[in-house]
C-alpha cells in the first residue's frame, strides 16, 4: 500500500525493509496482533542490537539492526491491512526510533572509546538528517494525488483519538513526540521554510534524499559494525551532516 501515487514513486534507498515488512504484516493480518505489538517487537530487536554492541558481537548487532528496519516497516503495513490507523502507534513508533538511535550511539561510543560529546553530536546529526528526509517526504505525500496524508508537515495540535485508542494516551504520546522531535523540526524548517510551496519533488531528488532515511542510516551503522569500523561511526555521521546544506541548496536553486 503505497503512500504516493505512481508518478511520484521513487527509489527509496532507506526502504529496503519494505518487502519483508509487507510479508510479515500479511502473516499477521488474520491474527490478534496489532501494529502496536509489531512496534514493540522492533523495539526489542533494537535493544538486542544494543546488547550485542556492548558485548562486541558485531555480526549479531548488525543482524538485529537490519531486522529492526524490516519490522519497523511492518507496523504501518499491518495497520493499513487491518484498516486500524492509530495515532498511539504512530507516535510510539517515532519515540522508539529516537530513543533507540540515542542508545545505539551511546553504546557505540562506550565500546569504541569515542567521547560522550561526540556521540551527542552524532545523535543530533542523525536526527537532523532524518528530519530533513521526513520534511521533504511528507510535503511530497501531501502534494501527491491520492497520497497518504496521515503525517503532518507541522505537528502543533494534538489529534483526536481514533477508534480503539484513548484520548489520554494520544495526548501523552503526542506531547512526548513534540518534545523530542520539535527542536529538530524547527531547525530544518528554519533552513528551508519555503519548501512546502514547491509543486513536487522529482524522483531523482527524493532518491538522493533517501540517503538520509532512517533505514539507510541504520544500514550504514550495520555495515560499519560488520567491517569492525565501530570507532568511525560517530565521526562519520557528524561529517555526513554537511550533505544537509547540499540538499537544501539543490532544492532552493533548482526546485522552485
């Protein structure tokens, strides 16, 4: 179930787990498992990866990181298959992602001997990269005819709970979501506040942008663990952030 119409689909380098996610969701379609159960499962996979990093089982850590990406793609697929959209699930997914990203980098810094402050800077870098990807991608989805509009370009108002979830749970998770993501959203919006005026983004630009998708970021971490390059992970993501200005520059110069 695509979030874009056919003409706006692009090669998303960060979405390699989609096929597995769709297959996994299909297996759960007729069961009692919900999308939130799947979200909890990818959280467990992420924690297993962190445990393996701390114990220097890098092959196993890479496996659980990639598995986390695949399971992460399954919760949304299952929600759509069961026609059970959920703000609780959506915000819980995002909160789990940012917490796991932080813990991944803390574990990597601890094992590699990189400084705590370098890990913090790498975490900020990863979040800004992912926020840029999400910012442009959500704009494209809103511009796309028949595209998915469940995600908002600007999250500033608590949504009304959907059937099957409580308003209190939505309120709490929305508040947490805006706290942990709000500063990154504001920074990216400040860097390119006019992006929403663009009619559409070409496929080549979105494919280039997908280098900043969470799936691709995790793939890079997994590959660097497999090659035992753990000490290079945090400096890599810090330097990788310079591409933010290149992508925004391309958007402003060529995509009006």
